[in-house]
C-alpha cells in the first residue's frame, strides 16, 4: 500500500500472520477513511478551468469537391509534399495540325497553340507552394513554347530599360505572401500571380479544353502586382488587385491597374466568378483608359459517381469592356473618335464518364472588338505586341469579329494525367489565321519585327480548322 503525501516512513517490523479478524479490521478502516478523503478533496478550492480553445475557421471552399470547375481539375493527393513545401510538376506536350497547312508551320491567333504539324512542349513547369508559420510563397516555371509566346504578347517592356520580357521569361508564377488568421483567412500576396479572368486556367491540364474561346484566350492570364484575398466565409472570396497593367510585366504608362475578383460558391454544385478591371493599358497613351468586366457561372447539374455518366456541368462567361479617351470613346463614336469596345461570350458543356476516366466537352464563343485592342497580333515577320505590323493593324475603328466552336475528348486513367484530342473551327470577319503561304518572308524574318518586306505578302485566311493531340501531366 502506498503512503499518503507527507506520511513518514515507519521502521519495518515483524508482522503477525493475517487472521480473518485482521482483514475485517482493515476493511472497516478503509471504509471509514475513504469518505474522509473524498470530503477533504471536495473541500479543496477548485483549480481554475483551462480556457476553451477557439474553434478553427473552416478552410475556404473545402466543404465540397470543386475539381469539376474549369481551372480546378487535379488530384487532391500531392505526392511531392515534404513538410512545409508542396512540390508541383507540370508538363504539357502537344501536336497541332492546321488544315490550312501553313508552309512555315506557324499558327497565329492563339495564346495556347503555335506550330503546325509538329510536336512541341508548350510548358514545362517545376515549382510548388511554401507554407510555414503563416508565411507563403509560390513558384512555377514556364520552359518551352510559353517562355517565348507569352512575353511577346506584352508591349510594356517597350517602355524603359532592363528587358523585362527577358527577366520574367521563364516564370509563370512567383509571389510571396503572408496569411492572417481572421475570419476564414486573409492572404496578402505580391509578385506574379494567375488572374483567372475568363475562367480558364493558364495551364491546359486544369481546363475542359486545350484551346479556349477568344474571350479567355485574349484576356489576362496573369498579373504582376499585389492582391489581398479576403475570405469572409468558407464560401466567399473577395480579392482586390493593384497591378502594373493588363497581363503586363511593367506599366504601359504612369498609372497602375486596379481590379477586383469576387468568387462565391454557396453549394458544391454552383460557382459564380466576377472580375472587374480599370487601367491605362495603351502604351504611350496615358489619356486612354480601359474598363473591363468578366462574369462567369458554372453549374454541376448531374453527379452519379457509379453511373455511366458520372458528372455533368456547364459554364457561361460574358465579357464586356471599352476604352475611352486618347482618341477613342466607349460609345457614340465618330470618324475622328471611333468607338472602341469589347463584347464576347463563351459557353461549354462537359460530361464525365466511367468514374471520371473519360470526358467530353462541346462549346465555343464569339467576340466583337472594334479597334482590336484585345486581338492577338499575328506573328508576321516576327511581329510582337510592341512592334505591331502594318500587315494587320490595330488602329482605332479597325473592325474585328470572330467566333469559334470545338469538341474535346479526354482520357484520364488517373487524376495525374490526361490524354486529350480536340477539334476547333475558328472564323474571323477579316483575314487573320495563317494560310498555306504562311506569315514568314522567304528565307526568314527581314528587318525589324513586323516591318514591311518588299515583294512579300502574308497569307492570312478568315477560317481555320485545327486538330490537337495533347499529353498533359500534373504531379
């Protein structure tokens, strides 16, 4: 028997054998002593209660699986995770065939598709996410075709020095952040980050199609600046931006661009996204201001994991915007001050089959963009967004209307890999797509990018039919 606290030890002595009377005496003793001990314990002042731990706020949008939403596809398992770092590896390899069969193998009019009848690595991305003690960071590289084609669509490096398109060429995302534990979370982040304007992701693996319609292909994939992600609940995100400009590494003029994204997902079957933007994004024309609104709704209308059709969803995106000042107006334009605006939409329906191992997407869209300020410049004689080209002008009042349609089939043996087969039909109101004669002068580019070449005329067509096979991996 153990001693009570404070009890002194007694010398050991020889003990008499226990008799029934001895055992009975001990039982009576313990029966009498136990209540006394209980009372003594109960009479002691109670110790102060430990403060109740505050319940942790719910993770934003974690209440349902939103991998069906365009731009969100991928496995929840992240095999490259180690402690505070979650690694990410992406590779996008594709073969494109244009039925216009351009002799210089150059495809124009797309921010995802660039070469005809050749295999190419569109993007090789290596990076991941760092989260430690509220500190955040993300890095993703872009080796391959994206490392050249994305910078050439930004005219801002033409202002000033230090070759911004070279400095950022191999980076698609790079930002630092800090997480604040308020509401359902607040993230303050600065650097290059994805915009998700017009719904589709910059990374083709994440999307329902390889080639998105014009409203997505011709609007920003990324911003360079600062954002604050505010989550008032686990179903709502409010994200203001302060950025250098419209998908630009630097500023086009002295003023920054400002914007706001609102994402609301009240249930696991509905996602509503809105993006608003204001900026001065015409190089060397600070009096011209751009306004743009981009709004999408996505609905999952069928979910039966064991059925032949395991999921079904549709999306609708509507975009509108204009530029005003500096020689143009949003409406009621004149010959001296033409109207310059953007109207467009895209709509898609997607079905998943056999426990999401197969996918089928059908859709398309259209745009109207007088002034062509959001139309991608064809790479005629090496033309870029900065150089422009007299072969395809983007002057106030220049007309441009276009529409497209497509069908995409996916085979996904697991959630880390997609084999994609796609057919696109695209049409424009003016000659725009590479034709049989191509867009490259004989013998290669001549003179400064985009300049006139005596005796050369690019072969531009108003229609393009194209097939794509892609092999996409994300780990």
